[in-house]
């Protein structure tokens, strides 16, 4: 397995965990694909928000930092989707 394939698999795994955690925190399901989708979109949203707001978690473990960032982003995505759907 080359480095790019490994990076994509790690990114997807982080997205899956983040989407699952976001589902636990704000509720909702969606199964495996739903969690993956929430987490992957959340990774981009969380990365953007943390960069724009200059948030540094101060955690030395990169994977943990990425999971937290993606989870926060996924929570924002789920709540925004609920606001839009309810409007």
C-alpha cells in the first residue's frame, strides 16, 4: 500500500469515528455511510473553523487532534442541516 492510499484510509477512518461521535453527541443515526459522510464533511468544516478562529487544542497526538476537529465540524454540520431543514 502506498502512502497516498494509506493517508486516504486514515482520513476516512477519522471521518467515520468523528461522524459516529457527532451522532452520539447531537443524536441521529444514518448508519455507517451517514457517519462517514458527516465525519468527512465535518473534517473540512472543523479544519476551516479551527484555522479561521486560530484554535489550537495543544494536544500532541495528531490523530486525536484530527478526530476532535472533525467531530466539532460534524456537530456543526448536523446542527446547521437541522436548522436549514426546520426553516
